[in-house]
């Protein structure tokens, strides 16, 4: 098979790393890719939402399957684009159609889905610029802290949690009236704060059947002890030590099964990854959000633990035979630590040379915001630069390996969290 991966982050490098191991993969392309994918695939400089250019590439290279990494092309309907084009409709697309991608594209849509199918989640209401006064009144009915979510896509940064009621009202005005997140916050969901510890559940579905991948926990805040601004993710651990068998059973029965059944009931066409953001409140799981793709950096710890041929699984997802696959998981723990540019998640500089990558032993460097230059140097090109993944008999052992290998790497103003796993 000739396979195309859309995206340029650590998640897509991990996809490429896993797909390249399969004897079923003949030629592998990544658009636009990064310095990591350049080593194992052919990078093509095309944006993930440039559907016409993607079409030309797919036709000219005889692509059989497209694996969609990020959410943007899914929410914009890349899968539908393929289905509606005579020259493309035979190509397998891994990622839900536009109607189902609304689960990530709109927080309100996701909340209505959760309520409709009796899936446990926080109480909520949504507001627009016109109903901002009602929003203030709703905030007054809640206890601190207050959770405000931009309805649309805001690159993982559209959720604000505040302790003070007046601050929460001011933030609601900034989001709705002052358009803090642009079009993403023309509608804002306010929900009750759930007190607990978060984790992520990853589900594969062919629309009919499902398989559950290992759980993972990621660390969103830039600062040690989960302080400071939200990022795209600073590290991850899999499996999640507190997710016992009985807790995992609750996730499957109360959340995964009704989610897959809900897709069918609501006629939401879904072939792809379901990423369920969860919180453990007491001994019960509740849904914080849905994402319609794999997480990043969770992919960098989940896929390395998958022992199956990944392309075999992707084929089964595409042709509706996922029930025939038995998922095999490595019993070892995997952890990843994200190296980020100085200043991230705010303003940061690009183009810093990264050295020491070839000195890494016993860890896997998954490139993210990094590009290969013509002179062979690897330079930074984004906020999150590289994820250093390691295996261990325990998560502590794996984390230790990742930190030992980080010591061999360098780029100007390199930053990372030194406490991943601190709360486990």
C-alpha cells in the first residue's frame, strides 16, 4: 500500500515510525512532515487543509490510504472531500466525516451528544455575545473554580479555569464580546468544575466495532506542578497507574459503548480514532471532551506500546473488519517528555540548531516542531520541538531514561518540565 499521513507534529512522526515498520506499507508520504518523518518517509510540502493539492498528490502517487493526524482537516471535511470525488472515493481515509468531526469542532455539539446519550459529564450551559448577561447569571449559580470553554477550535488553548467570580465574568466578556479566540469563541460553554485527576482514553472504530488502546495521561501546563499557561502538552505516561481494571471497565461500559452506539443512532459516520478526555471523580469516570484524532503527546506513548502491525489495524478500520483484530499491548510502561522552545506557549524564536539527536540511546526521539535544512542541520520550527519517549518496567524507570537522554540534546533556550509523572 502507498500511504499518506497528513500533519507535521510528534503524533505524525510516531504514526510514520509505526507505519514504516509494516511490510504492508510500500511507499510512505507525509504532508508536510518534519525532520523526523524525512528520515523514514517522503515529505511533501503541502498544507493539511489544501485539499486540491492533497488530491493531486494522492492521484499522482497512487495513494491507497490517507491517515489524518490533526483536527483541522477533519473538521473542514477532508473525508467528505474524498468521498465526493470520483478520482478519490476508492481511497481509504482514516478520520471521521465532517458531521462526526463536530464532536471536536464544537464544544456545544459534544455536550449535547453526551447529554443525549446519558454519558457522564459536567453540567453546562452555552452563551453567545447576545446572552452574555445570562452567562454572568449562570456563573453566579456555580461554585469556584469556573470553567469557560471556547466552542470552536482554539489549538488546545481555548479552555480557561478561574478561581474568582469577577475574573470569570471579565474573561467571559473577553471571549464573547472582545473575541479573544476569534471565531472559536463566538459561543462559549460554561460548565461546572469537576475535581479529580485527568486521563485520556483512545478508541479505534470502523463505525460498527471498536477496540480500546492503552490509556495515557498528559501534562498540559507549562510549569512544574501543573502551573502556568496551557500548552499542547508537555509530556505523557502510559499506562495510567491509577486506572485499575474495575475503573477501566466503568470507562468501557459507561462511556465507550454508549459513545459508539451514539454514533450509529445519530448517523455520525465515524472511521478513525476517538480520543476521550476523562476525569476520575472519586471512583467514577466523567467525560471532559471528545477529540476526533489521536492526542499529542499521548500518541508518542500509546503507539510504541502497540505490538500489532499498525497498517493491518488501519486496513481493518477502513474495511469494517476491526472485530477480527486482537490488539496486543506491550506490558512495559512508556513515557515521553516534550522539549519546547524558550518562551512557548507565548512568543518564541525559531531556527535554533538542535544538536545531539544522534547520541540518543535507549529512547526514541519523535520530532515535532523541527525541520531538516539543506545543509543537514535540524532546526526548531515550532513551540513543541521534540518528544523523547522511553520504555521501562515502571513509569519511573522510563521517565528516568527520557531525562538521561535529554541531557545529550541541546538547542538555544530549550525548555522542558522536570516533574512529569509527579502526581502519580
